[in-house]
C-alpha cells in the first residue's frame, strides 16, 4: 500500500510517516495543498490522509480534485474539526472516511488499511502458495512451517507478487507500490530486495525473473 499524508503540522507528519513505515506502508508527505496535488499528479496512491485546513490549496479543494480525477485514491480526512456538521461536510465533498484529532494511531492505521482494501481487490488474510504461508494480518511468513523474518520492503514485495497470482509484476510496479517518492527509479533496490527475498525463502526457488520484464511467482 502507498499512502500520501498531506498535513501542515510537520511534527505530526514525522510521527505518522515513521509509524506507518514501521508497519510496512510506503508513505510520502506534503505540507500544503499545492504540494499534495503535485504528488497526486505524479504518483499513484491507495490512500490520501488529508488535513482539511491546508495552506496554499485548501484541503476541501484537494479532495474535490481527487474525486473529479476519477483516481482510485481513497481520501481519509484528518482534522481538528470533529463536529457532526464537519464530518457530514467532509463526506459530502467525496471523502471516504473522516477522523478527528486527537486520534489513536492504531485507529488511523486500521482505517487506512480498510480504505486500502477498497482500492484493490480483496486480499485473503492468509495467502498460501505451495508450502509458503503469508499472514497479512499478523505480518508473518512461514515456509514448510518455518517462520521467515522479512524486512518491510521484502514483506511488501512478496505481498504484491502473491497478490498478482502468477502474473507478471514489473520492477516499475514494485517500485511504485512498495517504495516511496524518495526512491531513485534508476536504482537497483528492487533487484537487490528480490535477491534477498529469494535467499530467505530458500529452495526450491518460487520467484522467477523474466529478463527485461519483471518477476512472478512460480
């Protein structure tokens, strides 16, 4: 899942970005509405966490732009204005969810994940591929009963590959889905991560490389 946090409180943004990345979510940030629109025009996001009262371009206008673009991005409004009238107003603009400050971080994560499931086809809570078991809720991976510790990026790559159900996934797709805006598109990060993932998963190999095209589950 890839998330954009549009919020002008920089201290809050740092906390959110660090916490979401620790949970394996690729996160970018924007500190005003204009920057948020620039990010949205370039990258594909599953969820936009949007402060309603943004400078430069108001959060309401950012929400309207997302809705008008027909992008699959789901909008979670995150704001200090938490009255019933405010919530109804935000939802009427086209937001998919609304969370008032202050909030529990665990609830924010749960709401983001719920919106992410609406962006993509439903993924089973436990995916099985041969002797590999991938528990998306507990974030555990086992092969032949042996638990395999994975980094956040390795976990994300495996989740995308398993979700593709044997169809080809390009390096560009993985870079967009698992990494954030700071990732260099010319880097070998995807290749190195897949190599490490293969090594951890062990034999027999279950990830194929299609030269010049990408990767898929065997």
